C-alpha cells in the first residue's frame, strides 16, 4: 500500500535518534488512531528499547556492573546507548565500543582500571561466540626443523584475545565475575590476560612477565624468534621454553606457517 500524500517520508536516522534519546522530538510520522500524535505510546516504546540495550550491556559486562554499582552502571550504559546505537540485531555483538567509552566517562575516573576490565569481559564474550576451530596440535611444532623455528609464524585461534593492562585486570575480573566477597586487590599492579577457547569453555589466563609481549607479537603475525626477543626485552625473567609450552597448551593458535 502506498503512503498517503500528506504523511512525511520515514527518516530512519531521525527515527533511531528519537528512539534512543528523549531529548529528540518524536518523529512526525509516528501517529496514533485518527492521525493523532502518539507521544505516550512512543515514549513507552522508547523506554523499552533503551532498557533492553542497557540490560544487554549489564549481561555482557557483569564485573564492570558490580564494580561500578547498579546506579552508576545504568547511568553510564544509558549515555553509551544514546551515543552508540546497535548496528546488528544480535545483542551479543553489541558493546565493542563500551570499554573506550568507560575510559572517558567522567564518573568512572576514580576507577582507571575499569575500562580494561570491560575489555577483558568483551574479549570473553567474543571468545564464547567465536567459530569452533581445532587448536594447534603440539606435535606440529615438533615436526619443524630446529633451524626453521625462529621464522615460524602462527595463526591465532578465532577465540583468542589479549588484554595488556597497567592494572591488575585479571585479578579484578576474576574476583568480580562471581558472587563471592571480593578481598583486597592491589589494583595498581600491572597484569595481562590471555583469552582462549580451545574447547567448549572460555579460558582466561593471567600471563607472567614478558609473556604478554610474547603472545602479542605472535598474535600480530610476528615470527617465533621476534616474539621471544620481545618477551626478553619486556622482562629479564622471561622463560622462552615455558612460553612455547604455553603457546601450545593454551589453544590460542590454530595453525603454523614456515617461511
């Protein structure tokens, strides 16, 4: 059916802006019976959309929610929803920009570690929904001639993520993802976390000194020799042998290539 001539054309951008932000006027084409304005109905719909997106963020970032507290989290999430409307109907894909938003949110400046906790939670969910791929078999590396090992590169598993932080991101994440009482945590202690899913369960691993630089180099396509050098440069206590063992046992990589 063709629209009536006196009805304005639907402006999708204007409609989306109005749905997510009550500061916008209701779209002119939203009317009730007999052509009357439907302000109350539209406000109910607007509120339901906003609340559903805030609830989705609360499900994606439970540790951030617990640390910030319910009121601050929902206020922050509401501002995020207004600035970042979803681009997919799949709510588990929502919130990739949320950690950066948390980092600049005025009322969380007293919690500078919160953005990295959000990054780790987002990486956890990405890993959970990543494609099922067999991790690299440890025997594969043993088949490569020792002279070629330094130039070997690795393809990350689709579920692999890495969060390098100036704060105790793993300890804070781990303590706040359950309902137990959180003990004292030295938040200022730098920490990094590797996220993988070699099977059905997502695994989050706190990395020793230098191992973050090692894994970061490999994930970005660096060769094994470069990654070992990066680990040693980061920490004098870096153990290359244990790092290679971790490379094979964590399931963080799916394939290997030689030059």
